[in-house]
């Protein structure tokens, strides 16, 4: 088991996971902050169970995605998924193509969002499979399908 200090260091080192998962699963900035807090809370509650069998980032992704897909959704009524997302990025300094990519990802089914979040973080197919509880081959097939759906959203047929 990790010490509390080691856990906090690992959490800080991999905080990008929180940002990415919240960005993919929540549209509004305040909902993203709420989801980040809920994920952090769930990580804190679960950290005594981390055994070190897999990398910390893999375990963190699993908790974050389970929170985004499950418990958080049941706890909040404020999440919404509008037909048209605002064009302005959160900070005003973000690359417009990145804003467009995240908006497109949010249009996909929740399970596809998880696959793409892991893929965008450069996890291997075996790591993606480990996080999602599927085989590497299954992860590859599902990822291929999710990328095809994303391509259609980003480049709709004329």
C-alpha cells in the first residue's frame, strides 16, 4: 500500500488524467470541476486498496472512468449534453482544433469516450484493456470502431 504522501505525489503527477476524463464527460466548466472533485474523492477512498499490481496511472484511469460512467452520473442532475456546444474554449488560449476534437468526442457514447481518452493518453492496447476490463484485441476492435465514428463526426459526409 502507498503511503499518504506517495499517493498524493502520484495523484499530482497524473493530474492530467482528471482533466482529460472530466473534459470528455462533462460539458460545462463547473460540471468538470465537480467531476474532478468527485474523482479525487473516489481515488482518496480507494487508495488503500491500490496494491501496485499495475501502474498507478492505470489504476487511476479505472477509478476515474468508473466514477464518470457510474456513480457521478447518478449523483448529479446538472450534467447536460446540448446539441450545439459553445465555440469558445474554456481559457481563451486553447487550440480551436483541440476544442473541436473534445466537442466531437463528447458526442460519442460514453464507452467510446473512455477508449479515446485512454488512446489519447498514449496507453497501449493491453493497458487500455486492463483499465476497461477487456482483452487487448477487444480494445483494438472497439478503438477502431470509436475512431471511425469520431472521423464521421469530424468530417461529415457531404
